[in-house]
């Protein structure tokens, strides 16, 4: 933000060339308030708070309620820290008010007083995140009589050990308008040997209070099992998207009932679950409306995969990586059944039992319709295969290739960049996971990068392993003022999830 001080101090002189006209010195101070307000809207709230210290005028603009429609008060996310409840209550009344649409609250700020104030002063609040993940005890909610009533989206980050039924019982009467619900567990904190698993929230009671849910995301919750899926499907007739990623107690025993009840279900995400083939094969896939499916890192057999994939009539999106049972035979039977006619996204990350020959045949037939192609994590899939199939992926927006394992062969990345630039003009996201030691490029690599940058104008994200080639590509894009495009695999990964119809609803953090 030091640039703002530079802009304020330095001026650009505009000469009026009429005879005798005096040159006018224009600074950022000459901009009208509405222009400054628009500029401020591109900044984070932490930066806006810093600008409020510049002068009285900027302070007034920085505190305009229109800049505070979406607010996160979690310091680790936004950098904003509210020191006391009294200060937050004042902010709700003065700075947020009727314009507030979305708010994130950490555990120390979730009190009945704050929730009362939000209910009274923020009538247009529709999105809320309540972070209980670090809680060791809850505040007293016995006196809570009010809660925001227009919520359409609610995200609750669960604690590992704190039972939340006392709080939930108080809000059941206010959340029947919810359309999107996220319950986020502590998957990333879990150790292999768990002492005891607590059901910290009563899902069976929650489903009765939320009959209008369209999107349900149960992420990384160690107590979620098939009975909870059955509970939601029995009451939520509007259900379009169900995600139970990393809920490892889910086996699929209620999939048959889910498919029968949820006629509008088009998206089912079950990454990292414990699906059993016999349960999956019992579901009536031929009668479902499913279009998007994620079964990554499950232990399904080849027979189960063939049975399921050939029966789903209009599958558009499939993520089926890290499955030992997914082989050439499954790919061939799926293709020959005609069930791939609607497919636009395929992710087979780390599916080592698929050969390059099998993939080539599949892409030769389906490549023209794919918007996402992710064939990463397979050491035998090198640049030679990609050079063959890239001309067939002219409509691809998302491509992920390469593996982090060190290979015995070299990847000639200059030729690869040329081929991508020549054939994939619609590309928006690209990831090359190959180890930097395997990448071979020449002194003329700048030309190949130039061609990629010029021809792939829609490219928003290019992810590379940190190394010499990454530094070369990053410098090239930065010289062209595209400083946010090139990133490293250390902090960024490309995923076909961007193509999910409910992607914006599924974002929770």
C-alpha cells in the first residue's frame, strides 16, 4: 500500500496547450469521492483500514458501508482483529448495517448479544460463517431470543470436542430458509489413532429444521456415516448437490435410498470415503439425474466401476483418481457403452493401472468435447503422450499434467508449451507437476513462453513446481503485467471442480 503514498506525493502534470494556459497538476486528491470509492472496493479490508489513517476524507470513504458488504473477522483469514465485543457491536451498528450480506465470526465473537445485534441491524444478511473449530467451551446461549432470519448460506466449522446442540437448538426456528449448508470437520487435524469420536452436532435434528436445502457439504467430519446421508435425503426434497468428501465412515449403504428419494440430485462428491462395491452396485444409477460424480481415493472394484459408469445416463463430470480398479478395461467398456457422450470433465489423477495406449484411444474419441482433462500423477504419462493428445483438446479450459516423482526421462517443456499455445486457445488453468530436475528447456524458451502468453489470453492460473523454469515463466508474465498468473505447486493446485455447476456454493473457506 506504499504505492498510495507515492501517488499522493507524486503528480502527473497535464499541460493545456492553449496560449497562455497554466499547467494543471492533478493528484489522486482531485478524484471525486465516487471514483475513490470504486478504487477502494478492489482492496482488502485490512488495506482499507490502513488507508483510513491517511486523512479525514479517506477515512470517511473507507468507512462507507458499501465497502463492507462481505466481512471476515477471522484474523487468520482476513487479518482483521476485533479487540472487544463492544467494538464489534459498534461496528455492526455504524459500519455494517443494512448493506451487510456476508460475515465470518470466530468463536470469541459468537455470543447471543452479537447475534441479536446482527438480527436487528443487518436485515439483509444472507450468508454467515461461524467458526467453532478452536473452541474449548461455548458462550452461554440460554438467553438468545433472536438470530438472522434471511440466511440462505450457513457454514459451521465444528469443534473436535464441544457439543453444540445447546446452541443449535436455539437457532432451529430461524434457519428454515437455508439453501446451502456447510458442516466442516477437523479432518486435517485428525491423527491416525483416534481415542474417541464425538458426534458434536445432531444431524438428525438439524435436517428437520432445514427442509429447503439445495446444497449440503459435509467435509472431513469423522462421525458422519450413511445414516446421516439417509436423514438428509428423507427431508430435503430440493437437494441438488451432496458432498461428503473425506468423511471416511461413509460406505454407500444408503446410496440406493438417496438416489430413489432425491430426484433432483445432480452432483455427488465422495472423495476419500470408504465406499463398498456391493453397496454402490445396488443403487439404481440408470434412473438417476446425476451429472457430476467424484469417487477419488475409493476402493471400488473394476466390476463396480463398469456397472456404475455404464448405467449413469448423462454423466458430465467424473473425478476417479487414485483408484486401483480403474484400468483400461473399465475405460474401454465405459466408452463403448455410449455413456460418455455428455462427458466434459475427466480427472484420473494417479490411476497407475491405465496405460498411455488406453488413454490415447479414449481421448481420440472424447477429447473434442472435454473442458477439463487431468491426467497427472502417472509416471508413464510423459510429454510424448501429451504432444499426441493436445491437438485433440481444443476446447479444454483446465489441463493438469505431470507427476512430482522423479522420472528416468526428460520432459522437453519448450515443445510442450508450443503445442499448448497452438491448440488450446481457450485454456484458463494449467498445471505442470513435473519435478524441476526433469524439465529440459533451451535458451530460446522465452520465445515459447511468449507464444503461450500471447495466444492463451484467457489463462488465469499456471502452476509449476518451484525451480529455475518456474522463475523464468513467472518473470516473463510479470513483465507483461500479468503478475497473478504463475504460481507454485507449494501453495496452489489446479482442480476441475471449477466446472461444477454448484462450485460457488461449495466454496467454504
